[in-house]
C-alpha cells in the first residue's frame, strides 16, 4: 500500500514540475526568436535535446506560430534558420502569414 501511495505522490509531483518547465522552455524559445539570436536558440535546443520540427506545432509566441513571430519581430536570421529546419510543407503553409510581416522571409520560404 505504501508503494502505491509513494508512486502516486511521485507521479503527481512530476506532473506539477513538467508544466512550469514546459512554459519556461516556450518562453525561452520565444525570447531567442524575438531577439534574433540564432546561436543561443541553437545551443538552448541542443542542451534540452529538442528540435524545431518537434516543438513547432505546439509552440505559439504571442498567439503566432514561430515563423510568423520571427517575421513579425524582423528576426531574419532566426527565421531563415527555422525555414531550413522545418519540412517544406509546413513552411509552404506559413507563407501567407509570413508575407504579411516580412518580404525577405516570404521569399526564403518560397524558395524552399
């Protein structure tokens, strides 16, 4: 019986810890995108064993996708980095949104 209670408390603690950690990860990624700091973004992703492809769908910055947020923030270096890492179909679907904010990133996306 004690094993079940111990297991339940460990599981509940891990669930409570993972939600703030996920919020911190998304906040950091959004900060690096907005600051147009590709090097820090890359090292942060590598340190946390993350890939842009894996986190792209579940991550919004100020209600925008990462690419749209990069275009809106005029983060050209980070935007080009993400365009190169994301699947072509995902990038193609984002072209109308990107073109509203950045002609340069829209051209990069079309060339992809």
